[in-house]
C-alpha cells in the first residue's frame, strides 16, 4: 500500500483495488482505510486515482449521493424477486462491499417505506411453510432465527397467526403412513418424521391419541 497522507482539508486516496467479485468495480481506500466501492465508469467520471487528493466535499457527495443511490438500488432489486429479512438485505449489501453506515442508511429508508418488514415476513413465512410444507412451530422458529428474525417478532407472529398443529400432524401421518395400528418401531419412525418437521412431543402425542380415538 502506498503511504500517502491527508493534506489540509484534502483527503488522500491511498489505494485503489479491483473488487474480487466484480472486476469493473473498485474499492477506494482513504488514509489506508476502505472508504467505498465504485463502478469503473464513476471512477473515471470523478477522476479518482491512487495517491491523488480529493476534497472532503467531493468525498461526502460521492458517498452520500452516488454510493447511497447505488446501494439503495441494489437492495431494491434484491427485494424485487421476493421478500427478504433485514439480515438478508444487510448481508447482500455487505457482499457488495458497501460500508456499514451506507447499509444502515439504506435499511432505514427501506424499513420506513415497508420494503423491509420482518414481522410481515415472519407471518407470511409461517403460513406458507405450515400450509405448503407442513412445518410445525419448532421448525418455523428455527428457520426464522436463521434468517435473522428477532425472537420477540417470531413469537408475536406465531401468536397472531393461529395454526392447528395437532390437526396438521394427523394429516401428515395419514398421508405418509396411513391410519392403521402402529407397532413400536413404526411409532418411533413417525415420531422422528414429525420431530424433523418441527412438532413438539405433546403435539405428536395428541395426534396419535386422535388417530386412536377415530379407530375406536
């Protein structure tokens, strides 16, 4: 890295590197620290070269307008394919080498206009996975946590989106194993299947009891 230093109200560009994931995009370093990433055409437009000086005014304009706009557009495009959690959007922007302050600003804007809504995401995820995949609340909780949804939001979504796990467990057993009498080995196999689907022991027992009562 070239040793260049700040001069008065000017900032020194100490290093410029091509980004690993996009060779038409560059990482710009100020005083040895990563400042922002910029496309090749913008690098030329703003005449940014290694060891040149850049005014604080121009630096702030590039970061607060050009970089922010590109980060915002990246996030909006990412969200256009399907709903995403805040964690997923932050990861995408980090992957594109946007700084934390730019990411915070973009996320704040998108949350303000409901492009990012973790509670709405959790409710939709819960209903889809329960109805289409037959997932129980334990599996749903785990997958939502993996996507960065806060625990209080997950519990609120579960409480406010009623699902009948016992009924669904009975339905799953019937589709996969039928409703005949099960020996101990078969019962253990069914218990394992429902546990992997995310059903608790009490829900599984309720399902077995319902099937037993219906056979009487």
